[in-house]
C-alpha cells in the first residue's frame, strides 16, 4: 500500500487533464499524460520498493515474529510496482467513450482473484495469496495496456522506463556494500539515506522524469544551487 500512495493524488489530477483531452479528442495529449504519469509513478514506486527491500532484515530484527511474511511483502510490493507502471491507464479508459471496458476488466480481475487464490493458497498459504494478487495485477495491467494500444495506438513505454529498473537493481547491489550497523534504527536511517540520495541523483542526471526534475530544480533553486529560467 505504501508503494501506491503517491499514485492517488497524481491520478486524480491527471484525470482532470484526461477528461479535457478526451473532450477535444486530443489523443496526443492523452498519450503525453499517459507517458509522464508512468515515468513519475514508476520512478517513485521503484524508490519506495527498493527502500522496503533493503530494510527487510532490519524490520524483521525489530519484529521477528513476522519474518515468515518476507515473501509476501516482496510479492505484494512487486504487484503494486506493476500497478504504478500502468500509470493512468485506468483513468484514460474511464474518461473515454469506452469507459464500460474498465468495468469488464474489473469484473475479469475479480474472477482472476478467485481462481488464482483457489489455485495457489493451498500450495503456498499466505505466500500463495500474495502470488495470486501479483498475477492478477499483472494480467489486469496487460489488459488495460493492450486495449489502449490496439484501440487508440497508445504506446507510452520507452527506454527510460527500463533505466528505472536498472537504477533500482543497481541500488540493491550498492546496498550490499553499505556497512551494517548494530543499531537497527540507525542502520535503516543510514541505508535509506544513502540509497535515496544515489537513486534521486542518478534519476535526475539521466532525466528520467520531466516532472520529477522540475520539482528537484524548484527545490534546488530555493538554495541557489540552480536557477530557474
């Protein structure tokens, strides 16, 4: 849930622009909002997900009785990350004249939840339920993407989205080289701070998200580090 929190306000704001774009039948503007939302949401989601993964050991040192839920956290986190990768696809469909399609996809999703839970819970118990959720969200993601692609030729994904994955993976590697601290709280603070600074710096210099860079530039301008033109 923590991973998906940033998506709620952004999707609400985007929905206003999408409604206006559909009113004018401006497909190009719809695709622009689609692409920007994915870049921003996937970037934020990946940072939060990496932050959770690198601190799992510390978290379970603090609450050891929940350590059996490690795989559940990893799978549910990955599921929400896939949802962030879908950007505003649901809002695009709901604001279009084919809004009923979103209802059909939601009904199919409910069916998938039931079927996958029946299959995987008896095998892996709680982890099975998490895996079922992951599969369901991935399939729902592809259903929305494929509908928008074939119906409106919307294809928002490009190489920078792959770069986000590379940066995330690189942060997991860097995490292994950060010395451990016996104080779990202090270790969380140090580990999270190092990874956050590196992740944001790489994302900024690689210009992954136009909106994220604008926000960072605005913050830096307050300290006189950059000037806004």
